C-alpha cells in the first residue's frame, strides 16, 4: 500500500513563510509611512554629543500633534488617484 501524502515538505514551508514575512514587512513599511503616528525629529550634532556625554539612551515622547491621520503627502496622492479614476470612468461612459 502507498502511504498518503502528509503535506508539503519543510523546505517549501520555510520558503513560503519567508516570502510571506518579507511581503508583510514591505506592506507595513509602505502603509506605515502614510500615517503620522511616528514622527522622527533628527537631533543636531551638539545634541548628539550632549546625549553621548550624559549617557542618554532612547527617549520617546508622546505629543498631542501625532495622530492616526494620513500625512498631507498621502492625502494629495490619494486625491490625485481618485481624480484620475473619475476621469477614466467619465471617458469610458461616453
């Protein structure tokens, strides 16, 4: 008798899992850049030297200006796409 297959080999699962993690990371990176909940403010060289002298590590502060709203650049890009799609839809109706 022939044994039934028990599923895909482990190497296939590893490859598919790696591709899925990379794709998910890329999607999270691209969509995360459109939101304003994380704001990076670079430090001046003097501030960097002071922080090194005082041995200040990572410091995160929560401000009232950070929101889950889209950035102005993302809003403009979405607005342009909607206008283009409406123009294409108007052209196909005629």
